[in-house]
């Protein structure tokens, strides 16, 4: 009897042990399924969420750039700024382009990019400026009425010169005047018009006997009135694009408005105005939409601008 009782107790103990093990396993499973997210896993999820947001933003920006490029292309075709000859081969087109640029060096309106301020720019800003110069030259190549271009104050031992060689294929073959001299070493001061957004006077028209100067500057720190200071240093006449006269602020989510343009954007506006004699068309074609300005619906050129345009057309 004692032996039988002992066996019964052992059996009962084993059953209890198995039951505890079973409950312990279930308990661990439930806790595992309901455990809180660990710090490392939460960090990974945040990183993944940020990456997805970044990818969406990148796709949106890419789509906007594509739309902006198409808009500009349509505007160019409507304005007739660029000459298109689809019936010609690439070799013939290249010859026509070079001939047009060479002719501009004899008869074209002179435009200088003043590169004397590059010493205060960062390497990143230098690289961006080199890209802008490439786009500027590309626009001049396509133009039916190209400018006679000068890159002034550009030293061969400068960072910008090296970056232009690195970034721009065929830079040394550009049909463009590259010089270490300043615009005043090349032209009389009374003929020079330095374009700066801080000038008081608006540019009304483009005159054949003037030399127009753009400040070659990329300034991410937004230092105030650098190009105006440079113009005053040279003691030359200054003017600004007539943005206030033809454009108005547009409401946007960021409440952002800026009149500061890249050197190639200013150049494209001048190129279009020269071809069309219309600031409205020039701004509609080239003023970046992201700057928060649009051409005013009621905009019309001042009498002096209308008179200058009429004289240009009649001549």
C-alpha cells in the first residue's frame, strides 16, 4: 500500500510539472507576442519611415522639375528665342551654331560675368557656379541672337577655373572671351551697366552700345548687397530686372518670396527680352515658379519701355 501511494504521488507530481511547463510555454508565447517594441526596433522603424518620406519628397521634386522643364521648353518655342532647324543634321547645326556665336563676337551685345567674388565662396558654391556657367553658355549657343560673352576676373589658378574644366566638357573650346582682366580693363566705365537686385533703377531695355555685367556669385549664406558693393567699387551704373514693375507676390504654403536669381536665370530672362522686347514674356518663360512671384495680370510696360521697344522694332 505504501509503495502504491508513493507511485501515485509521483504520477501526480509529474502531471503537475507537465502542466506548469505547458503554462510556462504559453506564458512565454503570450508575453513574446505582446512584448513592447524595443528601442533598437523603434529606431529602425523611424529610419524606415523617414526614408520613405524622403523618397516621396524626391519623387515629387523630380516630377516638379520635369514639369518646369517642359513649361520652359513650351515658352521658348512660343517666344521664338531659340532657332530650331530639324531638317539639318547635327554636324550642320553645330556649324550654324558656331558661325552664329563667332558673328556675335563681332556684332553682338556685350555681356560680362564678373567672377571677382569667387574667393569668398565655398567649394560647394563654386561647383554650383560652374554648373550655372555651363547652362548660361548652353542658352547662348541655342539663341537666335546670342550675346558676345565675357568671363572676366577668371584666373587660371582659381578654384572656379579648375571646376569649370572638371564639370564642363569642352570648356576651353567655348566661343567665349575668358580673361583675368576686369570689365573696366576692357570697356569704358560710362558704357557699363552692372545688374544687381539691390539697384534702385529698373532696367528698361537693352541697348546695343552698352556692356551688361552680371555678378558671378552663388551665396548660400545670403550676404547682403555683395553685387551692389562690387558695382560701387567699380563706380559704374547699376540697374535691376524690372520684377517689381511686372510681377506680384503669389500666396504659397511656405510664404516664401525671393527676387534672388541664379546667373543663368538672369541671363535667360535677358536673352528672351532681347528677342521678344517683352518683359512679361521673359518673366513668364524664365522666372522660377518656386520664387513666389507671378506676372501681374494687369502688367503693362511703362511708357519709356514701350517707346524703347517700339524704336527697337522699327529699326
